[in-house]
C-alpha cells in the first residue's frame, strides 16, 4: 500500500474524458473508523477496501455539522450551514440560499439522479418538499425504512411492487430481510440509472439511511458479529463528570456507562449494517465495470456525520464535536486519473466535494463556496490542503420532540487543526480544548484507538 509520503506520479488527465460521471455514495451516520483496510480489523468491508485501494482515502475528513440536514446543506453547496440558513434538522423548507452542486452540473449538461435521502427539509408527517430546482432529473425519495408516508415514498412502493408490505414486514421482525432492504433498494435504483444513462455525463447520488439508528440490520448480517469480539467504546469514568458539566448543552441522550445501554451490542449491529452497505457498494462497482463506465467515473464514498456509539458514555448525536461524530470516511476513486492506494492525512472538509466535482467537470466554483477543490491533492500534485476545519451546531435538533422540553436550542462551533481542537459552546462558560498530539501519545501508551479524544473542560 502506498502512503502519502511516497513519491506518486500524477496520471495525465488527457487519458480520461474531461467530463467524468460521478457515483456519489453517502451513508448516514457512519463514523470514520469503520473500514477494514483503513485500520479497523474487526469489520469486514472488502468492497470499500477495494475502492480505497483503487483511489485516495482521506484519513482526516470532517463534516460541517454533526446533524443530517445542516451537514447535507453544506456539502451539497460547498458552503457552511450557517451561510445557507440550513442549520436545523426539521426546516420547513430548503431556504434556496444557494444552488446545489447538482443544479450547477445539470445546467452544464449532466443528467443527475438521486435515490434515498435528500433531507434539506423536515419530513415528519409529510414527504419532504424538494427545492425549487435541485437539478435531479431522476428522484427516488426514501428518507428511511419507516412506512409513515401514505404516498411519495419510493422505497415503500418498490417493496409493494415485489409483493411486500413495508410497514407490516418491519413491524413483524424489527428489521427488513436483505432482499427487501432499503440499502438494496438504493443500490438497485442506482444500477438502473447507471445502465440507462451510459454514454452521457451523469451524477448519481446514493443516499443510504444506514447505519443510522435504530441498529436494526437483517439477522443474516447481525449473526456475523459477536458483541464480545468488537472493540469497547472509548470510555472511562471521568467522562461522566465531563458530560455532567455539559448537561445544559443539547444532546439526544444523557451520558451513562456504556454497559447500561448495551453499547457493544449496538456496535456489533452497527458493523453488520456497514457490512451490508459494503456488499451493495460492490454491486455498484461491478455495474460500472460490466457497463464499461468504470474508467470514466469518479466514485466517492462518504457519510454526512458519525455516531458516538458509546464513546464518552454517549450514543447517537447532538451538540458535541468528538471524533466519532465529526470525523467521517472520504474516498475518491477514478482509475487512470487519481493514483491508487493513497492515504492522505491532510485536513479536508465535506465542503470540498462540490468544488472538486465542478473542477473535474470543467466548471468554475461559485464565488461564495468556501470549499476548495481537492483535484491537486488527489492527483499527487500537493500534500497540504487546509490549516483548519470548521464544524457548527446552531440549534440543529428540533425542540418539539418528546423529552426535549428542557432543551435550550444550543449553539456551538468547533475549529480543529492538526494538533488542536477548540470547541466553544456559545452562551456558556464551559468549552473544550484538546491537544490531539498529546492524546495520540496517551492512546499509544494506553492501547486505545488512535485519535481518541478525551474531554478537557476549561471554565
């Protein structure tokens, strides 16, 4: 395997079409350390390993919010959530504050499709309203595996076409069997789109719901992971005191010892969900190869944000900026253009995806985009990229949900460099400062996972 310190040769761009196809796969709530070839020996991800070995894996990629809607509003525009007024998870509508990258590409001749989530606005009790012009010519909307939309839910319709009843089947078992799973639905529709649009430039957004809570993989996948064999969460008793100091800052759960919520059971289920995703990533890559499109397609794999998964006594997400929540996988692959088997440690943001795609499509990025094209670093012409990355939580989770009556509607900002992470909880006299270099040394001493952030609270 080649790492970034090795000498690499950038392949001549003339070997590939100046307007590549784009297969953009985005998982929901998948943290960065969940790919076998990138350091997790406990999980099986042969197809994501293959993708990483056929391209560049960014080891320090960060989302711009630990919550779905603001993160997606950010990476689809190349701007920060606060800039495009996309800070809340239950927005009434998309604010139309900036064009989506799919709109820009569609206007230039790309045929754009989506399957799965969009989540630029809320969908509680309704089908999510689309932006006025999102650029998608094909749109198979499916926010989740739930059967709570009487119409407009493409996944439920797909299950019905195959003779099933989504609500009844899920209720009976608490999961969907692999052949009727939402992950398979997304991959099937993506394959259909790629086969139908060969011969013209296209972009396909595959927005999976997994490995989002609830941790409900099909039993056939769940049986592959023994909870006793997966790694422990990053936790020590002092984490509970640290979280008590942050008790007034919004989070979906109250911190407790990981065994109190069966964290290792959840980790095993989470890994099983990712293995199922991996199988369908393999199917999509096989489709590109069989249809003769692999050499002219950029494949991206990422996630909108992570999942605490028991670290520091927390599960799910909220107003925190630990690595498990904001550090995400990011892989780019394009045979013949992007060198293979490269691991980059440079700091990058998900805001960088949109300008990268525009760059490869021969288009200028918008003047308001804060993201920077990754093209030079992808092709081996540069090593560094950013001095710091930014992440925001600005009243991101709805306050009207049951159990949130005492929530304040928190505001917080994270700035992270190679060495330091600074978190400001606006309106509070408590913040966090992490010396990541010192943490890495301590991790090596104590045998914990690399980059395991321990809370240091300064009043």
